[in-house]
């Protein structure tokens, strides 16, 4: 079957003619590539909540473009009525998913545009919001490219790499975070062998990472989540690369459920465990992992979502957290757009944000 090279498609962007938010519907992958054009607050909220767009950076970009698209439809009033409706929509979108800090970060940036221009009418504010949304999109592309470049300094041609969930191009606008070093390396003719955890229960590794890596010509082996120890024990993995949804000020990191187990295994086998994180994902107001709210999702994702018929008894209790927290002590380094950050992480983050 001929595959579409996902690297030629922006995961999330703006139609600069109509102002609509344009995303790849990730719930339809890998079977078909469907682009959604969104402009209403309700449908944008639903796209974020139901994972039609997912991955912390992509959610942030989608929220920025999305709130512009929704507010573009508002009447060209004076400042007060426009600002009142803008902040109502902002608060509504911010509730779509609680863990990914980029969602609130991007909406706060857009909100700052409105707050800092109280003398302007709706038409001028819309133009300023459009410019900020496009800058957030373009900044995401630059940041991910830099993460890829910095990550390559830690890898060698031919390395075996394990990744969990999807932190590739499908989780950002382009390149990705955890998969950015792999995609940038491939552009330079380097070859890696990537072991991709399927990532239960939503199968982001099987449906998304394996799809984009194979489409980009990267040697890829899909494994069940409980096979990670087996491939590590055989010496097939030289590094683990994962993304993240929120990093606390001390370095504790929330990422897709199962990540903390991979980190524990990597420590046991002496394998470096790298978290690829744009600095927008670091929440300096969050002191540690215990302060990170963990999203709880529907039981049906575990019991029946990917099966022809229900695979668990009716009435069984289901625990389905979307994320877990990896202790900072298990993380070898963070790969950011500003370079590789090694422990102790708290003072390193403080220095970076002080600049």
C-alpha cells in the first residue's frame, strides 16, 4: 500500500484565506488522511477533547488558531463586548483537556494580546490575534527543528531507539519533539531503528508513530507496551526518546500513561532516558509532579474501543488515567530548543527562565 509522507503535511495550520483552523483528524489515522476545517468554538473544543488533534504542542497551536477562527466570526464592535466574548471562549477552550500545559499557555498568549490593547476595536484586535496565532504556529516549527538538531548530538548513526506514544510531527506542526531528532537525522542520511510502543489504550504508537515513521522511510518495529523490557534486555535500544505534556519546576514530567514504567526499565538496563520538551511545556508555577492534574478518561477506551465486541465483563471497574508522572531522578536529560539540560533540573530551569 502506498503511504502518504506525513512530513509533507502540516498537522495543524491556518487557512490564511478563510482564517479557519485546519487539522488532520488523528482519530481516522492510519486508515485515511482527513483534513478538518474548523471555526466554531464548540467544534474546536470537541476536536481537542476527542483527540482529533492531540500532542501538547499541536494542541497549543490549534487553540491559538482556533480562538482566532472563532473570534473572527464575532461582530466588529468596540473593545468591551469583543473582549468579554473573547475571554468567555478562551475559558471554554481551556477546559477541553486539563493536563497539557501548552493549551493554557497558548490561550494565555492570545489573551495577552486582547488585554494589552484596550483602546482598540474588534477589527484591529482580530488582526493582532491573527498575527499572534501565526507566530505561535511558526514558532512551534522553529522550536521542533531545534529540538531535532540538539537531540542529534546525543545519537549515533544506526542507533536503536525506543519511543512511547506519539511525539512526532502528528503531535506538533512539523518535525515533532521526541521524533524530531529521528526525522532531522533522516534528512541528513542517518539511519535509526525505532522500536515503537503501541501505547495502550489509545494506540498512539501503533496508529500514529509507526505510521509517520514508516511513511518517512525510518526502519520501525512496533511492539506491545509490555515488550519494552525484552528488547532492552537484548541490547537493541541505545536511547529512549519521549515527549511530554507538562514538566514541573523540579523536572518531574507528565506524559502518556506508561512512560514512567519505560523510564524505570531504562534505568535498570542503563539506557539514557531523554525527554524532548519545548520550554513552553515547562510549568514553573507547578512545583512537582504531585501538583499535576491527571486527566481521567472514559472506561470504554479500555474495554471496547478497538475491539469488534466488548473484551471485558460488563460492570467491571476501570481505571483509565491518560498520563503518569516520571520522577525527575529517572530522566537523563531534557532536550529543548535551547539545548540539552542535565540535572539538577530545578536550578537549570530557573536560569533558563531568568533569561
